[in-house]
């Protein structure tokens, strides 16, 4: 009797499990992978060890095995801390993924995969290996646009990341640990996730639980329609391996950057010129806010769009362009995605009242990696191995620099790398001569010969220091 009852119970459980599987109708990703897999590529970015900042160091390490995860997926203090000049170990190979966005050879990947590379190679699904040109990059969005000389290539379909919702199925294809075309799936955990720091503060990340590991960086994130909705970029991990929290750059953000790089050679972002912080319960009570939330203004840049619009220190920004600001980190992506000179309404809380203030958005300073490597006019290089550009009026205003100074937009050679110069540095003087334009800088350093050194006064963030840049003697 008991055996009969047990059999009936087990049978009931099996029937219930089968019914549940049919009810949930788990997706079959096979058609999606078959269609889109050929458009996913492996990206190898190499830096010549003879042109690295530590070229003379020989510690026995096998730099070829250093993966790109150390650049992006470890926090401060980890191997290859991104706070360093290149964010990775010199003289090695950065391994990542990418995907073809047009049949004529344009490919998207992460900036941190190719940053500082002397050569980039793309391996296609048919095992062809092609040299890739870096058309342009943007560090804040962490995207890089590559181009290979080929035609009739398989390309992905670009989707709409704004339509993503938490709980939707998504799928990643990439090269974790060098295993090409590995497929992992999961769900969207959250959208518009902002970190709020200076690094990628303008990106409203897609958070997923898709397994992302070393080598997945730069690969596509697909929805169930087979459309790319994001670029896999980061993980949150104490060990360097996948722990269930992955982040992707929305494809809308990435494609906006691609268009700007193609059209004008760089990515421009909006700026209103405020320093902000979160509003906790204590601050909300002292300000008279009915609830926590918003971005509390604690400083305003002189002459900025916010100052011109009448924004005051102590105001709480509750909305930007009709979009609610819940956390202070919500504001930078909204402002950054707004075209400079656009007019937008700010919703403010001041003295117990909600105000609507129109503001004309300014332009954020461009760091070096926001400058295209090959867009617009060809950049002028020099014996120091660096490309510089003029500062815009908006940049000078933001930095508090009246006349002198040029911005480093690209590191191209040995001397600048060895001096640990990096994109975004401001060069104020060459020797004892102030430089105001890129033309003046290039003229001032043109005569530096192999074996000679030149002293540069460099400003990085809020600090200035003299840096000696030495041009190595020719050998052979």
C-alpha cells in the first residue's frame, strides 16, 4: 500500500514538473546563436614590449598570458590597476571580444581591450585573422571602433536598449579565457545602473546575471529577437571571476558614440557644471524635502551653464529633461547624453518649493581617448611620441586655464610612454616656454634629438608637475 502511494506521489511530481516546464516555455537559443555567432569576433591587442614603459624590466613574467580582465575587472589595488598610465601590464596581449556592426568591416569592442595597443588583430568565425585599424575610441563610454579591410561580412542587428526591462532573457557570445564563441545566458537584473565615479560616470549600465569572464569584454549582449542591446564591459567580483553580477554598455549609448566618431572624429557630451551628492534621510529632513532622493548641488563651476541658469548651491535637482533623478549618479548619464547647446528644463527643490529652470547645456571637456585616432584631420605626432590638441573655450573654463595649455589626446611612442604620460594630461610648458596651441607645442619639441630630454610642465586633475621626457638613442 505504501509503495503504491509512493509511486503515485512520484508520478504526480513528474507530471507537475513537466507541466511547469511547458508553462514557463524556456527559450531555445540555438537559432539566435546560429544566425549571430559568425558576426562575433576575437580581438587581440598587442603592445610591443620594446616600446613599453618598462621595456628594460625582465621579471620573468609571461606577459602574453595577461588577459584584459586585469584592466577592467579588478578594483583598486588589484593587478593592472586601471588607475595606472595604461591600466594593464606593458608589453603583453590584451584579449577580448567584438562584433561586426556593418558588412564593410566596422567592428565594436571595448576601449580597455585596445587601449595603448601598437597592433590589433581580429579573428573571424571562419578562422581568418585580419589586421584592424582603430578608427576611434572613447574612454568614458569604454567603446572602440575598429575597421578591417574586408567586405560582405556577417553583421549583427542593432536593437533598442531603452526597451530592456528587468527579468528579460539576454545572451552573450564571446571568448572567455580564449574559448571563441562561447555562449552564456541569463536575465536582465536592472537597467540604468550608474556607478557615479569619474570612470564611466556617463554610462547607464545594464546589469545582468549572464556569466562574463576574461575575454568576454567587448562582446555583444543579445535579446531574444537576436538584436544587440549591449556591450559586455565589466563584472563585480572579489576574485576576478564571474560572481553573478555583470554590466553591459547600452547599445544606444555605444552607437551614438560610433556616429560621432565617424562624423567628427570624437565624442562630445553635455555638461551643466555642478558638483553633486546623494540626499540621505538627514539631509532631506534639514532641507524640508518630503522624501530622500535627488542630487544635492554642493558646488557650481564659474561661468557654467548651471550658474547662467541661476542654479544655486543647496538646490536639489529632482529631474532633468522630464526624467526623474533618484540618485545623484542618475544625473551625469542624462546630461552627458544631451547634445551641447540643447535647452533642457531642470526640476529643482529650493526653500520648500519645486521650481522649473531652463538651462542651455554646455560641452564637457574631451579627454584624449574621446579623440579619434583616425577621424577628421590627421593628428600631428612628434619626437616625444604623443599627439596633442588645442583646448576648447569650454575646457579652459572648466579647468580654470586662461591661455596656456594643450591636451594630450593620444600616446603613440616610446618617450611619452616611458614618462608615464597619459591621455587627458594638460601640457602647460615645454622647458620654460608656455604653449597655447598644438602648433606651438609641436614646434617647440620638433628639434629634440635622439638621446636628448625635454622638460614638460604637466597638469593632471588638480596637480601640476614637471616631467622629463627622453628620446631614446637609435640603435643598430
